[in-house]
C-alpha cells in the first residue's frame, strides 16, 4: 500500500522520462502512481479485443456510437444519456495509473508527466494482527 508522505515530481520532458520511469518501475525502484500516456501496441490488439486493458471515464457523444449500439438502444426503447461513461480503451493520455501490470503485459509507456512516489509498506499490519489475535482467542475460549 502507498504509505507516508508522497514525493511528487513533474517531468520537464515527459517523452524522455518514459524509458527511465519504465526501468525504475520494472526493477521495483519506483512505487506509486504516474500520470502518463499508455498505448497498446498493434500486435497486442487481438489479445485485448474482448477486454481492453485501460479504463477511462469520458464523455461519449451520440455521434460516436456505432450503428449497432444505436440499433440496440432503439430496439430496447432506451436513449443515449449524457455524462461520463467508463470505457475500456487501447490508448489513453494523461491517466493516473499504477504501471507495473501494464508494462509486464506489453503496453507501451509513451510519456510520463508526473510521478507520485510512496514507500511500500503494510500500513494496516497492526489491524490485521489484532483481528488475527482476536480470532485465535475465539477459537481457544468457547465462551466468546
């Protein structure tokens, strides 16, 4: 879990920072979040065609809806509603992300605008210990 005081760094050259940050994340030298640009390379599109790996909240204008979706809405008596929608996409810019999973699955880190670093710690370890201890006491003491 991210714990303690964060260290936020804005990169003057986000494209140049990308390979440095990628290396730090993969070598577990950087723990935290990044505001970045991620893209799925073309050769992985078929792997992620059923479930794109990146999720964003974006407005979707009615003009952007595919005809099949318009037909479905008409057939079911529904209308396109305004507002942000959760979308699965193959590329996103200026998203805040925990990178390691994306990098380990082949996505490209194209730019890093900001890093927010934390110390990786078990910040609720005391709570887990108390619950475990109380549970153990309940197993021993039949009156509890």
